[in-house]
């Protein structure tokens, strides 16, 4: 493996590549805006926090990595993924690393392959492909680096040139780490994001426990729809105090709806009594999405919605290893009818910003670009999750921008819990954006002035403005 | 902004570009066949008609343009879009133009941006980007040009080298402008297209008024299904007398069906009595689509069907500004089950030509190309509306032709009410077609002889033959 | 028409083309693995079998070819397609060939056009385009070649360098030709594939006859669900004795389900009595798919599933000409909910190999790549049928591999009944694969070592390993 070539990810056409390199030079060093992600804030609360072993850093927490190994017959327990059912799991990080290294060819041509290669090279100076032969040597090298002060999380945060990093936090989370960061005197900007899914979705396993945590955190005794809303509004205010500018909402579908307070009260009472009816959960989620839009209009928080993932498709893996273990599978999603109620209520108000993500690319050109190209409140989020890839970005640019326009999109976010991969993820986006823009320039669709402005917006401006950062 | 480069819109690859330029040179000057559009025939009925102000020409009537401004928070009333609810609207065309010019960067990378740039350059000799700084100067320049005889609609029609221009006209339209054009001695060929949606769709607001107009125009007293059919057949004959060769039909879905005359009679009677049942409208539309195919078999008119747009998605904009204000959003469409009844009845008869359009590109390769590549009566219309763009065309060529074959497609149409944009729309298609063909030649999939023949067909022959022009 | 250029089908970019040619040189001569197809085994059972006339070889049996002619108004009977309703059909192969030659431009830019051109050039030394002018001369040339010993099926099999050819055979087929091939001493490896659709789908026309054939072939008297299963297991064992390594299953949807034996027994009894209830057929198919997976786990046969084709869409053509006459149309397909039951039962077992095909490309990135990138038992089959084309392959590579990884795909299969087109079909795939890989190399996503390994796997290794050949 050669060191990372400076023109990587660009089309080979010399005319395109030359323009792309020029555009890229103008934006490569811009600070990183990270408005949506899943990094653990505890990493930054303690100035002396550490990342653990190479396996703990790069494999065990990364469901992109271990799902690929699992798909080829490598048991999750052999990769150190914690079990919930008592299955013993591998505890030797060297063994885990070796298993990964032996299967490294599985990542050929995948985003994970790119992220891993770039991370190894840029962070650890490793330009070899992991393999059975070099597994132990690479492990030693990474482990040694992680022991140095340069690899403390705060040090990397600064080295990565992160301007702001948003985490994702439950509505009932007391946010101790965010408070600690604020009071520590460290200048890194780490802010929470308000994600109330666990209390909004009545069918969440352990819903009542989540509600109790919301109650405790807000100091509001929740016994009715009105107190439920009060507790949520209370927490939104607290999140805002700690810097939050956005909320985040997952749902199986994009269905939104407004019910009467009496209906909502009935559903809350049935849920509190453990007697929800079939259909309550879906209807209540649909209602709460419009209610969250209402709150966003009032408090100015950006609202994010990403429907269409069927969580925990694999019943056995879910039972044995719990949530987020690589078996969340996208499904067909409708936004046209789904979002209509919310948009009828609030879509024409430019004070609201609703950022929508999709895993169903057939909706890009058909639904989301026409909607985002019309409604003042709507912005389209970047290619997400499985589509956070070079081809995914190209399809996004090609299928979205002509109809939505660039300025109805929301820039990039890395959406990751893998902190060391943040720079390469932004870099892939920036390079993909420059490659796309260079293609437009060579076809004389835009000129280089426009391309430079658009590159800056894609790399920095759109995310910063959309998320009010 | 530089003047328009001669190799615009072609891929930068030198081998492709060279062949594309050669192919384009062979077809660039062919006359324009415009078999489907929405230009107002009144423009050509009066030899001294004028286009009005720059804002009236380029902004107020173009929902592609004002929807993009609206999506970024510019109120429709501030752009002079006429309101229906008494909202006062901007009446100063200079102010409207200035608002547009200030927001010109929104059109970067969009088809509207290309059409505007080309129109400004080719028609008005303007190669600057509109901006706050030059807005007034550009306004003056365009306004001055519009005052000259060269900018009368008939003069432009001739300068554009339009061989035939089809308008779209309601079934009950008495077609006075088309009659006037015919009797004026002017040789420009402007023909009507029979679009009976307002009377065929029982749930059209004001259906009874539309029916009355149909009755008045046809001289048939409509009190039954039989007289309804008689009136429609009467009007089709009248449209044909004025040169029409095609009909045009919108529907929410592609569902077709044949009901008995007794069922149809019951639905008409209920509709006349204002007592339609739930489901009547959808079923009646489905029935009338097969009935229209029956009439087309008899009178030879080409039948066009474009389902899948949910009209007036934005309730508030619809209430305040009426139809066609940029909030028609595509939805998932099924053609396989939907068209089956019609095709079972008439799909094997090569005397029928049914041209189908889609806004759901996922149906290109999956449904429409296989259907068009089998049924003698079926042709696939060009990429339409949101997909009338360079990427939309490339996806169309790539996803349709391998399975459907070129000769089961219908060439291009501009589908526009923006008369000055007609040449650039055809030019974009011709360039996109040559670019695609040049790609096939360089990959040795076809030779240059084939490519030349195909380029001619794409630019001219397919539309002319499909629409019997 | 020039002779076939050595760099055909590759992108024109010189950097890509150079690498693609190098990669291709390394795999062009690998033997052909044909794990899924529809060639008639009788061709190889008799050492002196012949292909018949040029029309019998290239037109009459190829629904890709005659559907395109039919779509442009050429009657199927005029092409010698056998009728079922007594319609007289053309019997002169020269007249059929001439009709084809006259319409040859219809195949411009289509896969059939490429396959025909390559077959004519490579097999018959013909580098002219068929036309009305040369139709008779080409006919004579092909006919003369077919009379030589070099064009006997077994001779071509060897010349084509086919390592193994799987046919597709009904569960009740006594497989006389496969037995004859085995006992003939000829070393060509031709193996059957177990396809029980006709007995598994209770609504198959003539289901009872198919069941009787299954009973006769297995020697099992089928009067119950248990004996039905016994007969199927018996036949699977027999197919395996004759070399089969795979089963093959078509279904309208991907729905899988497990019912109780009592439910299954009830459905079989109703079917035997000719009294199936509405819904029985769909439910029974869904059940049998999981049952087939259970059997595959036990006997090691690879299971193939290709849902989503609505067979015999054209009622009139079906009535007049029977099955497989070019009117099988793809429909929207759901795999996420559809496959869930089967995957819940067997998806985590790496001993099972389930190869899934789709005609709904919108499922590539959204459903199939995420599923194949997670479940150990799942592999994604190559682009199939309408998507067995250069663009279809490019879309497949671009939309599948990033998420699924290359090693969760199943390589190529030609899926054809047109024996002479087998080499060009594999060649198109191999060239498309090298072009795709060269694109990855020039963008520095993989290095040339990886590309060479991946090219070998795409051309040979993946199919061989997936199908246990």
C-alpha cells in the first residue's frame, strides 16, 4: 500500500482532477463542523481520558467494521462485542485485532476500508495493509501511539481542528459530561443534541424507565400529556443552556400527524397504565413530530428527522447482543404523504429548520428534492449511514441538487461514534464535493467563482448556518 | 461569466467531446418539434402581441424560478405571483427583477440556472450573472430589447426555427386563438392538444362548470354517460380540424380500468347530482383512460399519460395562490398493475400510440423500459419536469434504452410555458443526447454511422413520427 | 462495422483504459463458470446434436430478440414463434432471418445488439451489420458454418472453455439427458439445478400434472404434506447424484413464512382436491421457501431466489403463444420484511448459502446490500435479466459493493437459453468488472494488487466458491 496520494478519490480525467485539486486546496484546512454525531462526551470531560486498546478504538465499537466480518461468518463474540445473554466474548484485544487483520480484504472497495486506511496512515503513520503477517506489529505500533499525550481525546480534538462537535443525548440524560466540559476551562466546543426518541416512541423497551429519567432530570412529575410536554420543554431549555442548537428524531416512517390534546392524553394515560392499544405508538410518534416542530418554532432549535431504518432486523443478534449491532436495515420510505401534516402546519415558516435524512435513495429526486426545493422550512441532510460513501455522495449530488438547489441542503455531518475517523469522513466529503464541482466546471455548468463559493459552503458554511453554529 | 462555450454540457473527456461535437454539428440546426407544451396561443393570434416586462417574461409565470426563491424564504407575493385571497402582491416589475437578481446564486447547478443563462446570453446578449449590482442595468437592457419588433412572439417563433408548436387546451376550450392563427395567414404551425382532465376527473374543483363549458363548446347537452362521451368525441374531432394530433392526460396514479356502461352511467349521474361516492373519481378516471385509448384507436390521436404528481401539496400556498405554484410533488407510481387493463385491451395494436411519462425514475428500468420494450402500442416519453435536466437525461438514457430500445421512446418535448426558454431546452437535450451517444461510440457499443442516425432521431425524427407531425 | 476492438466496453479515459486492459488480460482466458442457466441439456446428450437453422439458433428461442421486434409491430407468428392457439406461424427460417435483418437497427445500444454482434463476429467471422441487403448472404454463411463439426454443441462447449454448465430442471424431471451425458464418457461437466416452482406454487396451471410427474420421478405416492416433502427430498438427493449443487426458486414476491405442519397439510389437501382458498398459493410458497432453506442446510445445496417478475403480463400473447414470450415485467419488491422470517430461522448459519436476485434496482443500496452485508447466509446474485447489461452492471457495482462488500456477492451467471451467446455474456461482465476496478484504482480506492485479486474473483472465484463448484 502506497502512502495516501494527494489526488485520491478524484476522477482520473486530467481536466477534472486539476480543477478539483484547486478547489480542494481552498477548503482542505477549514475547521470541521460536526453538527450530528455519536461520540461519547465522557472522552472530553476528563482531561486525562484515554481510548483504550487498538481493538477498543477501531473495532469493538464500530458496527460498520464488525458487521462485515460477521457477514462472512466471524462470530460477534470472537470480536469482543459485548453480549447480553451471558455468551462469553473474546477479551484479548490482540486476538480481536488479529481476526480483523486476517479479514482485511473484506473491506476492499468499501467506505470502512477507506476510513481505516486513512486513519492508520494519518494518525499512526501506518501505510501497510493489515494482514495475518503484520497484525501483531501493527497492534504494537498503534498501542504505543495511544499511550502518548498526543493521543488524548482533547489533544486529537484540537489536532483535528474541530470547531464544534455535537453529541446525541437522551431527553432524560442529566448531561454531566457536558457540564463538566463547560466548567473545565477547556475551550473545545462540545454540545449536546436533544434526542427524545425513547420517551416519544411509546413502544420503546423500558419506556417507563426512560420516562422516569425524564421526570427526574426535568423535575417535572409526569402524569399527563401536559406534564409530559412540560418536561420535554424544560429539558430542551436545559440542553440549550449547554449549547445545544438541534434536536434529533428517528422513526420507522416519516408519518406526521396532529391529534387533539384529548387523544394525546388518552394515549399517554394508556401508556402510563401499560395498556397501549395497537397503533398508539405510531400515532403518538407522528403527533409528537409535529409537536416537536411547534417547539422548534418557539425555541429556535433545528429539528432533524431520519426515518426509514427497521431497527434490529436480526432477532437472534438483537437478543444476544442488544441494540445497534449492524442489523438495522433501511426500508422503503414515503415523505410526500408522510410529512404533509407537519408541513401544512409549519412548512411555510422560514423560522423553522427541519433537516430530513433518508436511507431510501429513490426518494432523492422523486420526493425530497422537490419538497426541499419548495418549502421554506425544509432542508435535506447529507447522504447518511450506508450512503456516507463516495458513490452515495455522487448519487446525492446528481439526484438532489438540480431540483433542490444547493442552498436547500444542510452540508455534511459525520454521524459517527468512531472519533478517530472524523477527519477522514469530512475529507471524503470535501473531496467528493470538489470532484462533483469540478465536473460541473468542465461541463461549463458553473464557473470557477461559483465552484469556489459552493465548495466553501459544502465544506463549512451550509452546516454552520443550517445548524445555527 | 464567460460567453457560452461551444462545448458546453459535454463530458470533458477529449475523445468523447470530439465525437459529441461532430454529432452535435449535424443536428444543432434542425427545426424544433414541440409536441407537448403550455405556451399561451394568444401570443401568436395577434401579430402585434408583446411579452410585457422582463419580470413578466422570465419570473412571474415560471414556477421553476419562483419556487426556488420561495424555498429560501422569499414570499411569493413579493415576486408578483398573483394571489387569490386578496393578499396584495408586488406590482413593480423592477422590484421583482431585483429580488430575483439578488438571489441568483440559488440557481447554481440547476436547470433553471442553465436556461436563464442561455436565454440571457442568446436572446439578449447578456453574459453577466444577475446580481444586486447589475439588476437595474440588466432590466433596462431586456426591457429595451422586448420593445423591438424582433421580440414579437411571432418573430421569435420564426427565429427559433420552430416547425410545430403544440399547446395544451381544455376539452371545453373554444380555441379562439388557434382559429385566429389559422385564419391570419401566418404560416407558423401552432396546434392544440386535447386535455380533458377537468371533465374526466370528477373531483376537479368546479367540475360542473367545466362540464358546462364542454357542453357549450360541443353543442351537446350532457345529461348522461352517452352524451358525455359524445361531447368528448365531438371536441376531439374539432381539435383535429385545428391540427391537433394528440391528447394529454394527467392522473394521480397510472391505474386503468374498464367498467360497464351501467356503472359509468351511475357515476356520471351521481356526479351531476353532486353526490359522488368515495372512490368514484379514481374509478371513473381509470375507466376514462381506457375509453380515451379506444377513441385514439378510432381517430388516430396519440394519447399521452403522465401520472404520479400529487398536485397542490402545500395547502396554504394552494389556498392563497391557486394551482401550479410549485408545490406539485411526485409520488411513487406503479405502471405494471396500473396500465395492465388498458394494455390488455389495446396494447397489442400498433395503430395506437400511448406515450407514458413518469416522475418516478425507479420505474424506468424496472417497469417502463420492459413494458415499452414489449407492447407495440407503448412509447416512453422523455425525462419530464424535474427530470428535464442534464442528470435527468443521463439517467434516462442509461436506465431506459438498453431495455426499451431507442425506437420505443418518443424523442424530446419542452413541456414549458416559458416560451423564450424553448430553444435552450431543446439544445440541452440535443447536447445531452450527443454526449451520451459519443460515450457509446468511444466504448465501441455503436459506430459513428449509428450514432449519427440516432442523434437525428433523438433531435427530430422520434418526436415527429411518434406524434404524427 | 469494424471488427471487434480489443478495448471495447471500457471507458475512454486513457488511465482507466490502460489499467482495465491489464486487468482484463489477466482474466480473459479463465474458464467459464456457468452456475445458473437454461440451456437444453439434450444438446449435449447426443454427440451428434445440431443447432438447426440460423433462425432456430439466434431468433426463435431468444425472447430478448423477438420481443424487441414485436414491440415495433412485427407479429410474433411472422418470426416463427410457435403458437398455442392454432395461429399459423412462419416456417421458412430464411424469411424469419430476413425480417430480423431488416429490423436490426432496433438493437442499437441494447445488450442484444452487443451479444449478436459479438456472436456473429467471433463465431461466424461476420463483421457486417445485418440488413435487408445482406440478409441472404449472412444466412448462407451461418448455415454453412453450422453444418461443420466445429459447430456441434459439444465442440462449442469445449471451444468456449466452459468448466461447468448448470441447467435448470423441474423437480419432476427424470433428467434423462443428464444421465446420458454422465454415461457417455464425454468429460464436459453439465449439471442439473433443482427448480421445484411448478409444484411449490399451488396456482401453477396444471399443478396436479406436475405433482404427478414429481410422484412418478420420486417413486413417492404424494397424498399429504409429509409425502410431498418426502418426494422433494428424494428428488434433491437424485439431482445431487447427477452433480447438482443448487436449487432455484422464482416467486412473485420475496415473502417467506413458516406455518405449522397442520396448516401446510390443510393447504396440500385443498390443493389436491382442487379447492384451494384465496391466499393459499402465496402462503404456501412463502412457507416452502423457508422449508427449502431448511433442506439446503441439511443437504448443502445452494438456494437461489429471484422474486419480483410478474409473469405473462400480456394476456393475449400468453393465450396465443404461452409462457416466456417476453411479457414478464418486473415489479416493486420488498426484501426487508419479505425475507425476515427465513433469515430469522436460518440467516445466521454460515452453512447455508442463499443467493438472492432482484429486478428492482431500488433495492440494491436500500435493502439487499445492507442485508447481504450482515447475514452470514446471504449472498447477492449478479445483475439479472434486464439488468444483465453494461449499465446494469455499473449500477450494481456502484450501488452494491460499498455496503455489501465484494465477498457477499456471487459472481456472474449468464442465465441464458441462448448457448452461443454464453462467451460474450461472460466477456461483457469481465470487461465491465475490469472497467469498474480500473476506476477504483485510478481514484486510489484500491491498489492494483487488490484489483487483480478482485478481478479474478469476479470472473471466476466468487461463482465457483458460492456454488460449491
